[in-house]
């Protein structure tokens, strides 16, 4: 675990998921689109996405338990919250920022087909 990213290991997935929904609702994006992005990134089924959204689990556990993190995740590039994704050296922090970037792209109106590289 990288000391610079320790805080990421404690963040609860089920606390952030509703925040993603709130953000996307402001732009008339759907929960289904959010779930599709999460499934694309993690390999989870919709049942598992909903399970984790309703249970107390950290992002660390969420990504460690992912069946198969999408190999195309490295095509997600750019800045999110002032951080360049491709420069992050901690796997968990990078996966979380990639998820944030995908949600941000949804929020900005990018078509789902383009988001799912």
C-alpha cells in the first residue's frame, strides 16, 4: 500500500455509489448507465453491483473481489480532480480514479458507447 493513497483503502463503496447517482441525476443520466460503466470496469454482474451498493465494503475489497478488471481500463486517460490518471502508481487509487473519470464522462454527456472503450 502506497502511503500517499492510504485514505483510498478506507473509502466505503456503498457511501460513494449514491453520490454517483446524485451527480448523474442532475444531467438526466440513469442508474442503469452507471451500473453499465461499473460492470464494464469490474466484470461484476448487475446483481453484484447492487449487492455492493447496499453493503458495507471498502473500495479496496470491491476491486480486489472484482471478477476481471477490464484490460481496456488503461485507455481511460486524462485528469480527474486535478490528478492525471496515467501517473497514478497505486492500483486501487488508479481504479477508483478511472471509475470517477467514467462517471464524469457520463455526467458530461458522452455517449455510453464511447465511454466503454
